[in-house]
C-alpha cells in the first residue's frame, strides 16, 4: 500500500467491468472510499483490482495456527503486483481435536459455512478476485467451492503440512497416537509409552502430515487447476511455503487482469485428472465426497461410479501414510505432486490439455517444471506406473442392496478383501467405540454404524477413533466396519463409509438387524445383506421414523439441508438432487 496520498483523485484506469468499481468509482462512492481510507488504503489502491485474501487462521488447530503469516505473504504478493489486497477471516474446525466427540458433527458443516461465508464476503464487498487459503481438512473444499460459486478469478493456497514427530527412533504422526489408544486398550502398549508418543507426534504448525484429507485435497488443488503445480507439498514451517504464498498473491492479480475464472478450467477432464491423482497416491476417501460437491457447484456431471472407472485404469503408485510409512514432506523432497502427475501423464492417464489457473495446460506446466521420473529416484515409496504397488487405484465404490447409491473404501493393504458373516449393528459411533475398547472384537467381525450420515448425524462424523482402536488391536484387515458416516483420511484397513442412502432417510442400512449375513467383496464391488427385497421393505415400513437429532441452532439447519453423500452432501439449493 502506498504511504503517500495522491492530493487529487485521478480517473482510474481500472477495468470498468470489475465488480469493485461499484464501491470505488464515482462521486456517489465518496462515503465508500472514506471507509477504505480509514483502513489506510489510498488512491493507488482504489484504482487497483480488489483481491480478497480469505484466511481461516485460528489457534484451535496446528493446521491453521500459522495462517496469519501465510496470508501476510499472499497479501504482500498482491500488493507488489499492484493489486488492492483485503484480508478477511472465516471459521475452521479441528478434525483431530473434535474426533470421537459430538463436536465432530461440526466438521463437514464447516465446509459449507466456509463456502457460504467466503461467497458472502466476496459478493457483499464487490471483490474482483480471491486468494483462498486452507489448513485443516474442510478448509480446502470449502474454499474451492466458494471460488466456484462466485466464479471470481481465484488462486488456492495451501498452508502446508506438519513435519513428522519422532518416537523410539522412528517417525510418527497423529495417526500413530490414535492407533496407540487401541493398543493400550488391548494391552499391547503401556500408557507411559502412549504419553511419550502424545508429546512428540506433532512438533509444530501444519496439517496432519500423511496423505490424509488435507494433503489429499491440497494435492488435488494442483491437479484440478486451482493452484500452481508444485505448490502443495512444502511444509508449513518452511521458507518455500511463504514463497508459494507470495507467488499466489502475484498470480491472483494476474488472473483478475486476464479474467481467468474457475469456469474456464474446471471441466469433466480436470475432475477426472483429480480422481486419477487421488487413486494413484492412495488419497483420502473424503476426497470422493469433496470432489462430488465441487463438481456439483461447478455444474460438471460427475457420477460416483466415475471413481471405479478411473481406479480400474489407474494404478496405485505411491505408498504414503496411512497405508505406508512416508509423509508429504518425503514427497516434497523428491519434487512433490508433479512427480506423480508426470508419471501419470507419460502413461496417458491424465488429460494433458486440461487448463489450469496459470492459463497453461497441465501438460505445459509439467514441461516447464520438468519433474524427475519416478524410475530415476532412489526411493521405495514411489513406484513406476509399469511396476505399481497395486494394478488398480486405491478408491473403490461398492454397491448392492445395502448401498444402492454407493459406498466408499480405500485400499491400503490387501487388495482382494472379502468377507461374509453376521453383522453387529450400532446406532451411533459411541456404542461401537465402547464395544471395541472393551475388547469384544474378534477376527472376522462385521460392525455397522448407522445414523451418522449427512442428515442423520448430522454431519457425517469421521470415526478415526473407532478405526484406529480396531487397527491398534491388530484387526485393521480382518474386522470390517461400514457406516453411513465417514472415516478419516488417516483411516486404514477394512473400513467402508458414505453408505447411501443413509439410515435417516430410510436407506437399506436402516433395515439391518444384528445377525444378518452381510457380504463385502472388494473385487466384485459389493456391499449386500442376505435378505429378500420384501423382507427389507417390511422392516423399513415398520421402523419408527427417526426424530431429528437437533431441533434448533446450526445443526438443526443441516439435518434439514444436507443432500446425499452420493452427490457430495451439498447444501447449496441450486445443486441439490432428489
């Protein structure tokens, strides 16, 4: 921002079609300009494109605790590029801290509130463009959804991930602590050792370090075109992170000047690229939900079955947490997300002509960066496409009479999981967690947790506590769990989420009874129960319709407003489906 005021206001050379002219130009806008001047803006600023910096900084999670500094670098980049930066805030929820509590119901709701709030500020203040910043899991899709709705020239900026901690001579993350709780319950770990892990797992600022939801969505932001290639992988507490933030600010001014909007690069092909990246790196199941929501906002026809189609032709080539041992920083040190994208592009598994926020295609951006080939790297966690970890990508969509609209699983270990046996049904997460912690589970068990869907929860709680307790007791691959809620990006093993339709709206999962024989077959993409259609309908007809979990306040709104997980669990009335 200039330090000296211009004595006389000159005619602005700004694009006359920019929205900010409505609050900065003309004699009748003198009161509006007076408000800006109170904050230190001058004539030069008011004659420049107005670029909002949406910043969800907060002291409630390490994912976001440093974002004021990241936002300042983006602000400086806008200012240096002769833009008018305006920073504003929005909310975040710490998934890790709310996990296993009633508060986790707020997590997915926060995605919608972030999108709504950024949209409202950008609309209300007549902004010309945006830099949207994300830290914790729901920040990323929420910010990108806001940019899609406004269709303002926008750049997405990730806050970066946390470095791994160290315990007993090995690297650890928050996933290890969650699984340690289950190990303590099983007598496999002492409380003293868990206490030591707790004190060393999270050494500073940044989002959870594995290829969990935050890092998956950050990687997707590059792939789908919202962020420059190579911008996602730098750790939070690394100088490169602040260089990327400044670059995002500079680029935001450019995209406003060029009027390069999300609708210019978000296409069916760009979403297919995002899915290819997700399944190749073993990314979070939550990305299925978020990509469906983003596509709905963008008016792109993306069916949940597309994830199966792309998984069938795209191998898994990255072995990162939660399935492997490596974290985002390991990927960063060998070239970041572009290394994986190059491998997929060279194998004709990406649409190279898909445009990005830079105005170039993803193929052109890869050529400019020239990342190394995986075969030339001396690492054991990235495999060439012709020698993959699994021939098929990590995400599968199961269907059957329990999930006619789909259910989601990520393959982190054994690729041919199958189980048939009696089910134990729990009406909410708490009952299942108590059952597991008391040591009742055995190899071959099948656990169903229902009434945790978008409307039934509401909010589709993530249940890392339950899945980690199961894994911590050594049953990650021989005890199956399925739910109409969600599992965390850090979940591994035989865990199936997003069962749709959900129990609250009368989905088939609501008809299950203890002892019913359930079949889960990953190869056949099946989730079914051995009862007739007539018996299922009888049970559904005889069940008592559930009362809303909340009757006032913000959660009550989302009991009413959420759509199906099969369509991204969106609340925007303009993109709802029946």
